[in-house]
């Protein structure tokens, strides 16, 4: 997020609220949570790329049940982040 966009969004949140300080703190907390989730998903993406490299190299799935559980968890995590983004956007 660009600094100008953050300032604009927090200003709008403060202007719409009866308690501007709390509104800015809530918005900041949401942005921080999304940034943390983004970092975690980037790490997961890196691990998935490594897994794909090994699959392409060896042509075999290592422990298919573990890989399936991992992919389910990744999908759930992406869905959670999508929901959080939608909540932030709808709060505008």
C-alpha cells in the first residue's frame, strides 16, 4: 500500500467514526494483519515452488497425503486472506 493511500484511508475512517483514534487504530491493525498474511503466503509460495521443482525433477510425489493436506491448508489460507481483503474493502 502506498503511503498516500494509507493516509487517505485512515483519514476517511477517522472522519466517518465517532471515535477517530479507535477507527485509525482498527484500520492500522487490519492493514498490519493483511501484511503479515501476505508475508506468510509468500513463504508458502516459496515452499510450493520448491515442491514443484522436486516434482518436475524426480517425477514422483513425496508422501501424497501430506502434499494433499498442505494444498488444502494453502487453499484455506488464501480464502481467509481473500475474506479479510473483502472486509477491508467493504469498510471504505
